[in-house]
C-alpha cells in the first residue's frame, strides 16, 4: 500500500487527533490513569514524554541506516532509556517538588509502548524532518490527552484548575480518588466512540 | 486455567523428580539460615517487640536491679532517624533478673527496625560492656509482608496503575490471561534477581546510580531474549504454549518498576525475590479476575459506544475501588 507523502502539518494533526495516543490508540494508559489527578501533573509528564518522543524519533531517523534489522528493538529501547535518563535528571534538578509527586512514572516512560511503536512504525523509515513532526504530533497528542483528563478530574473533583479555586465548591469528590482514573478514561473513550458513530450515521442519512 | 496447568505439568514431567525435591529442600534450608536469629552481644540472648510501646530483652544471666532502674542506661531510635529519641516510661525486671521489659513514652512503629542501646550492662556487680542491638519484627514476617503487599494490598495493576496496556490487551480470554500471567511471573523473578545483583555489586559500589534506567531495561531485554532462546531449545512444547507472551512482557511497565523499587528501598536478596514474586502473582490474579468478568460481558447487552475497551476500563475501575478496601492493611 502506497500512501501519498504527508505534509508536516498533516503529520502533526494526525498525532494530535486522528491517532491520539490515549483515546484512539489506547497506548500508554498507565500514566493516563495513575497520574491524571491534576492538570499540573498531566502537563509535566506530557512535556517529559514529548521531549523523549521527539529526541528518540530524531536519533533513530538519523542512525537508521546503521542499525541491523535484527537488533533494532534493543537499539530503540536503549535510545529511549538514554533520553529518559536525561529528562529524569533534568526534572529532578529543576522541579524537585513536582518530580517527587510524579514518583516513579518519569522513569517508566522507558516502557511506554507509544514511543517504541512510533520508532518502529515511522521514524525508522522516514527522514529527519517528517520524524520530528511525527514525534511532535504524538507528543502533543499525549500532552493534550493528559491535560484534558487532568482538567476533568481536577475540576469535577476539587473544583479547581491548576491549583486555583474556580468553582468554589467540590462537585464530585469521587473523581480525585485514585480509582476514578479508570472511570474517567472509560467515559472519555465512550464519548469519542459515540461522536464517531454519530457522525457516521448522519453521513449515511444525508 | 486447568488446561494451562496441565500443559505445564505435562511439559515439566520430563524433569527427574529427585532434582525437584532437592531444589525444594535447598530452598528451605536457605530460608532457615537467613531467617535465623542474630545476636550482637554475648550477654543478650534476644530483644523483641512485645507490644507497640514495649520491648522485652532476655539476658543470658541475671542483671543487677540497680542498673535496670536507671533510665539513662537505655535509649531507642528508629534506624532511619538517629536524632529522634523516644523516652523511657518504665523498666520492669522479672523476678529471676533475666528478663527486662522496657516500656516507652510513645508507641514505636513496629514496621521499621529500631536501634536499642544498653549502656554498660552490669551483672553480679561487674560491667559486661555496652550493647548496641537491632530490634525488628521477625525476618520471615517482613518477607511475607512484602509478598502479600505486592500481591494484594498494593496490587501493581489495581492500586498502582501500572502495566495497563498489557493488562487490557491480554485479559480478553481466561486461557490467554493465565498464560500471560505465568510467563510474566517467570521473567520478572529472573530479571529482578539479576537487576538486584548488578545494582548491589556493580552500580552501587561504582556510584553509577544514574544509569539505573538504561541498565535495568537492558537486563530485562536480555532476560526475555535468554528465556526465549533457552525455552525454544530445551522445551519446545512449553515454548509453543508461552512463547507468544514473551514479546509482550517487555512492554509492561511493572517489569521495570520492580527493579527501580527494590533499588530505591535497598532490599536484600530475599526481599527482592518476594517483591518480584508478589508483583508477578498479583498481575496473574488481576488478569484472571478481569478475564473472568470480560468473558461474561461478551454476552451482555452493552450500549454500542461502550463496547470493547470503555466497558473494560469501567470494570477495572470497579475492581480498583474494591481493592482500595485493602489499603492500609498491615500484617504481622
């Protein structure tokens, strides 16, 4: 199957919406459930993932001609691990409080399926510029998903946004419970599905 | 589940039974050796918690009542915070003078090990020297706490929200769930022990702590590749049953979370083994529970937009809520 080459903006939007890592591909769910209790956490982890995704995509697209196909997966893993170590040390040095709140999740970026998958599917077959934009799209897609989840849970659970009191009361305290992450992601996915099927039915009708 | 177990039983039947029994006996002896008592002072036989604010010390012979009455002779603190001393409320010496019960002003946290110092123990009018003791709950209790903790109380899937991609991917059928759980437990035990070895004897002595992520993930890939190669040659039947799950193991966050946790908490070898075993078995339990529910959901009438993953997430949320009931529980 030959697909026409995409422009950079298309690549970027693809990751942000059509193939959103959290709601569409359903990959890297652990932080989406465990760390989306507030907007701040979601934002910081999103930035960390964006950084690792873009850097690893660029690295792999630069060295793709030197990698023997049989050892490509270990190569990807070690590349990701290196960039994760970099962002881990940087975050620990500059935002120690937020780093402590995120706990072990920053280091676990190394096992996120989304990054390895983008390297395998995209970066090892394309040049530097498309890989960069694909990484940006995927990273921002993840950032977008995490922020939305964090916003829903923070507004509904605590009545605040980024730590500032917005509503003045707490509508549903249930949403700050750790277990509510599962429900929030489930409801969001259902909404995405509903919008999709609704759109399809309307198209058929007209 | 039975089918999967039969498959393993059939595949391992080739091993001589004698070898299996020998391995089991060796394991028990090892546990006894490590779990046995450790004395640090010749005159002190045993020191242990008898209540939250009470430590009982057994001496080899009778000690002087005058020495036992002086509160300045005793001090206790948590091993982690040497500065926070707890005051003594009373010291009660038994009639034969061999058993001393120390009651403290505040309750001590029995989960942590404490350092107890006895100044210049005097018996029969002569000094026996100071004793510096470690008081902790029994080692086997610590091990069991770690095992049950990782398996149920702090279940990695339902309480720590790790390993979800693989969890939702392989919990559609019971047979797949059990296969994945068993493969995962095997690999995580091997890779965690290797990680512990490398961390204690290479990374820590050479101050290479910052390389943890790179080294651990490399070890995991190595273990997976090794198990794959060995199993393919040694036991093709077992490989046919579980080979497909091996690739998925590496995409599971738990497999990298366990080595990081045991490096952070400075666990020793048996504690690491228990943590890895608990994490693996906990993942197996979670998968089995989830797959049982999802097999039934297949026949239920669910709104169209909830079919597939969304309803699975909501079921997992209900499980997580019920697992919250275990939180704060402590054994021993």
